[in-house]
């Protein structure tokens, strides 16, 4: 029989039980034993769910108290010295201090860096290497889990991150970046791990090497081959798991490595047949055919047809079936979504349902159990035929757009002139990025309103008071371009998702973003349109309170797309264009309502970049066009701002310039303005607000420091096009530090105006 397995499963629990336990432990409300007991309960339930679904091999080691890359660093003893050197196993609080900088015990220290896991919204803790980094087995966690799962009667398949991907994802601290030189120290420890797993009676180990789906430099490819040659030997069989894209030029390399099986992502790539040609007869091919990145139900009949020739060729023993990647990236269980429109629900599958799909596919391939196939086909046929999904009016409006719809009427120079005449701003105008503190009062009012304890009118009145407070505060601090503070938004994408047609919200569709943090992306299931204005009343109200300009505040089309689950029946570019058109309507309404400055945030612009360079130009082209479509329908005198955070701009500066926003604000304070080099080298023509202080820290920035940063910015770009603003929104900060920081910031800008 064909083996069915899974690469990884959500860790948070169906009701985010793990999140609550972690946060209670960090806050000192529960002790270590209570945390570990709760974590074990979540972990054991996941194993049970996967076994109940009928999987042959249950992944073990994919569960984590924070992050699986950090687990790997703990397992390999790769702990930076600032967390305290020791020969002991890495203890729980050291682990949490690496992730978060602090824990119930141990001295606080700077947390390790965190960054996005490939092109997902999951963030991992970046391994830090010293030039002579040593490794040792420094955690029993993985082995303990294996023993626990075996004791519960499961046939386990431990999961570890492979040495090439582990090094690739890490960073060298100090010295030249020669991570590959660390393989000599690293591989013996991998050898010991495999040996110990073998000694526990494990027959298969899954070694993840997602880096093989990237453009790997030749030295890394060579090193990969050498590394796996060195790891060859006795012990459990090895399944090399790749995902997130085609292996392309790395396929031959992957097929040739001395391992016992290869897993390929067959959703984002079509390399199964090629791999079957190349794989030696003793190796297994694991087909990742169920989409681990989307909430959509699979077309089992189509998959069955696609897999049948492969099954024939490889035989039932050599073909394995699985989701394309770990199910970490989809919500846990659709059966909890009783409130979701039943028609939409029938089109969807979350992690638990995806396991059923894998098992049903195996049955179908064996010529049994046709009902699941028929049910899937019927649901998908209904989805394709649904009159709700495809909207003639949306298509007609997009088709009727004039050819110059994505171009402002005049070039920046001309626009800038009329904008300056109209806005009368001083040099170095001061502004903020949009949000002000989301206080307990705001959260309580929102909760009361959602629970029906506060009526619509009461909630609206509350928000208006909040907005008035934010406006008065900004006037008092002396800011030049004000914002309304975004008190009505929990989340910059959810807010728009709730107001646009074609989007659905789930009740429990949480996915882990990092550590205990989860996000609940809206689901884009149909053509997008805007039934009514979404933000205009708030902005108009805010503007009515003050003589100074108030910026309208929208989330951009690329960011809304990027932070949602997107339908899979039309190209992403097309969905993005639909969102852009809806936003264009909103921008137009804001302008007509007298809002002369409008910010369209695109913090996710860079993270939308495809994994492979060859795919960048196409993405950048449609992403830029979408932003421009959303923002180009206004008069010259209307000033369009955009905002991006965490961004490195070097390799996309041309696209950033092509957005043609009148003003871009970016996060630069922690980089000493080095990020601006890209803008300077490119001779970026429009206005820029480089962040002058880090909003992630509660510390009030020193005027000296902001002044130095602005001088550093002016050295690169000149004074005339600079704005002065914080790095990002202020919603996570408290009022006292916001007040002190913004007063300092305004004072610095004013002092500089007198000097320049
Ligand atoms: N306008 C948003 C805010 O101020 C921008 C957030 C972001 O860039 N992520 O919160
Ligand atoms: Zn930001």
C-alpha cells in the first residue's frame, strides 16, 4: 500500500491553547510544570489527530514551544555567548531568552534576530554563528518526544532541519561570512543525532532542505553533495524533504544525494515525473500533492489522474503521498467554523481536513472509496460554477479602465509644486505612520461592541472621542501632517477584509506568525469589490477637528493580498488588481471628501517577492501596477504617501521608484540610515521620510540621535525632500512614551529647520 505521511502539523492547538499557556508562563501566572503539561496535551492531541486520520508515519519534532529553527539551534548547542555559556543542556528559559530577550529566569539579553521563513508569514529565529562555532547535542527534546510518541503507540518519523538549510538560514556574527566552513563542526553532530534516532528504533527520519528550492550559489550546491555523502551510513532511512517551489537546477542534485527518499512540492511545481526518471530504484518519491499553503479543498479526481501513471511506474511501495509542505501554514480544523457560510465552507480544507484528503487519495489510487472523490469533485464544480465567485461588474469595470489609469496626470516635479503650494508645509515636515496607542480602553470598547454590550452608536461615539484625543495630542506636540490614529482597526488587513466583498473571515482560522503570536488571515474567495466607503467617515471627522492636513490611511493592494489567504482559481496578479480597483474608489472618495494627503501602506511589498530571482520581474511589474492603479486616480494636488517597514531596498529600488508615491516613509532608525544608500545611488526623485526612531522600544529617543540620523539622511539625499517621522505605527506603545518621543522629534525637526 502507498505510504501516507505528513511533514508537520499546526502547533498552536485548535483554540490556541499553546499560545495562552506560553503567555501565562512568560507573565509568571503559571510555572514551568504547568506550561509543559499544557504543551504535552496539545502535542499529544496533534499526534492523535494525525493517527486518527490514518497516516502511516507521524511527524515528531515539528511541534515546538516557539520555533523549529530555534529548536534546531538548541539541539545543536548553537547558543550565542550573551545567553550564558554552559556545558549543560539548553534550558527552557535560555531557549525563551534567545527568542524574546527575556524569560522568567536568567538575565535579559538582546533576543536573536527573527525573520520570515521563506515566502510564508511564519517567522523563525535566525541561528547565530561565531567564526569557530562549535556544535554538540545540547537538548534531549527531540529524543524525548520520539520516546513519548512511541510509547503512545505511533510509528514516528522525526523531523529535523537539514544542515544546508540550517546554515543557509543562519547568520555569521563577526568574521567573514563563511558559514559553509562550519560544516566540518556541524556534520558530526548531525551524524550523532541520526545515530541516536536509529538507536531508538526509528526507521525513517525526515530531513528538511527547503533551501534546495532557492537559487543556491554553486559553492552551496557542491557543499550539499559533500555534506550528504558524509552523512551517509547506518541508522534510519532518510527522507529528504523539499518544499515551497520547484527544485529546477537543484533537482538532479537532490535526486542523486545518498538518501532513501525525496519529497517534492507538487503543488508549486510539476517535477514528479522528472524525479521519477532520475531516482534510483531503491528510493522513495514522496509526492506533496495537497496544498499546505492554502485553505482550499483539493481536486482529488484530478490528482488521482495525475498520480496514476506515477503509481504504475514506481509501484505502491515507492510512491508516498503527503501535503506539499508542513501544515503549519494553514488553520487547524475547519469543523470549528460553524459560523462560516456553508457554501464557502464546502470549498475549503484546513490542516485536519487535508490529512483526510491525503488518505482519500491513497484509497482512490488503489481503486477504492470513490465517495470522497465524488464529494470533492462536486464541491469544486459548485465552486467553479458559483455565480458569487465571478462578478461580471468587476470584470467590466477592470476592462473599461483607460490605458493610463495607472499613471498620475503629471510627473512628480509638477505635482510636488502644486502640493507644496496647497499644503504650505515647512521644510522637514513632521508626521507619524498612522496608528496611535491601542489602549486597554480601546480594546475593551471593541470587545463590548462585538459582544453586543455596547451598541453601534455607543461604539462610534467612543471612537470619535478617541480620534479627537489623538488630533488634539498631535496639535499639542506640533506635528505638521496629522493622522486619525486608527482606533477602529485591530489589524490593517482584517479591517479592509471585513468591508470588501469577496472576502470571508473565519472564527478560529489562526496560523502561527511567530512564537505565541498568531494571525487570522481573511479568505479571498471571490471577485473583490467595495460595496461602500470604508474609511471616509473617520478621516472626514478627523479633518473636521483641525486646520492642519489629516492623512487618509489605507492598506495597499499588495499587502492586503499578501496577508490574506488567496483564491487559487485565478492568478494572484488578477486578485491584486481587483483589490487595487476597490482601493482606487476609496482613494477617490477620500479626495472628494476633502482629504488632501492619502497614505497607502505597503509593508508587505517586499515580502511578496518570489523565492527565485527569475520570477521577480513579473511580480514587481504587477505589484507596482496594482499600487499605481489604486493611487493614480487623483489630482496632482493630492499627495500620495506610502509606508514600508523592515525593508531592504537595494535590489528593488527601481520598483519602489516606479510606485511614484509622492512621499515614502520607511523604517531606517536602526540601520543608521544605511538603507538610504539605495535611494541615494538610484537618485530616487520623490520625497522620503526615513524613520528617525525605533518604535519597537519603549525608550524615548534622544534629540541628539535623531539629529545625527537626519544629518546622515541629508548627506545622502539633501535636505529638501526629507520628512521627519518615526519608523512605523505607534499602536503597540503607551501614551507617555509616545508623547515624550514625538515632542522630542518635533523639537529636533524645528531646531534643524533653523540650521539648514
Ligand atoms: N499605518 C499602519 C500603522 O501605523 C502601518 C503599519 C505597518 O506598517 N505595518 O500601524
Ligand atoms: Zn511599518
